[in-house]
């Protein structure tokens, strides 16, 4: 009611646009997706040159995803990225999110399309280089292309850009898991142990990533026949999850 009153009383077009924007935010906060979609469509019609145009288009696509309308969401993302007036950063984000949306489709080609979208997203926005290439590695592993995924992870570790500490841990954890998922040899298992130990040393005890790395380390130790070490590692991994502790 206040927003409607503000719109009626607004003395400038900027104030009217702000009121229309707040009306969208209210519907979004209430998770009223059809109403939010309708108000967003009205906004785009009324304010075609608004600086918020790309942001609203991104919101519309995310709302479609929340309604499990993934194909419509992907179409919205890709249409935004294709518009000449869309800033490169917004176009890159749209393609990155379109790739994530592809993961919700049952199509056998969805992972290949996602990999292509992430490649294009990284080319448009430097800040997306790490997440896009990391997602590509995960997608390749799901396609059974373990060696390609491992090679991509090695490239990410080297940079550029140089990954942050948490990003390095994410890469090392995935690398360790993929080494255990691929061809089983003592050399690969030892390499997995090295990656997993780096994660353990870099993360807080009890954190999800730390616990996951400890569990995988236990698995690797079992493969190497080091049963006592494996039991000790797995017990330590379980401690934060148990009350009372073992």
C-alpha cells in the first residue's frame, strides 16, 4: 500500500521507477512468483532503458527455476545474454546460471550444453573463470571423462587466476575423489591421499569439507591395506558427528 501511494505521489519518473522496482521486491520476498513475474514484465515494458533491466531478467529466470520451469529459465538466461545491450558481466552471469539450470534437465545432452555455456561465461567475465571452469570439471566427471576432469583441475590449480584458499581446497577435494573414482592403482591412490591431506590441513576440523576429506582419506588407506590408519582416520572424521564422542 505504501509503494502504491508513493508511486501515485511521485514527482519524477525516477521515483516512479523506484516504486515499480520495490513492488517487484515485495512479491519476491513473499515468494509470490506469478505475481512477481507479472510485475517484472510490467516493469520491463514501462522502463525498457532501465539500468535494472538485466537484473530483473536474471530474477525472472531464477523464479522460473523455482517453479521447476527449467527450460523456460534457460531460454530467459540465453535471451538476456544474446541481447546487444546486455553488459558483458550480466551476459556472463546469465550463461553461467543457464549452465547450472541445464543440470536439472533429463536430456542426455544437458551436460555438454552446460560445459559450452560455462566456456562462454568465462570468456565474458573474468570473475567467472574459476567457478565456470570448476563446474566444467565436475560435468566432465559426470560424463565419465575422469582424465579430462583431472587435467582441468590441474589447470585451475596453476592459474591464472590463482585460486583462493577455499577454492584450492575445493579443487584438491574433487581431485582426490576423482583419483579414487578412476582406474585403481597404488600410484593414483597415493596421489589422492596427498590431495586429501592438503584439504584436511587447510580446513577447520568438523567442517563439512574437512569431514568429507577425512572420509575419503580413510577409503584410500583401506585400498592401500593400511587398515589401522584407516580406522583411526574414520573415527576422527566421525567425532564431531557423535554425542558422546567415541
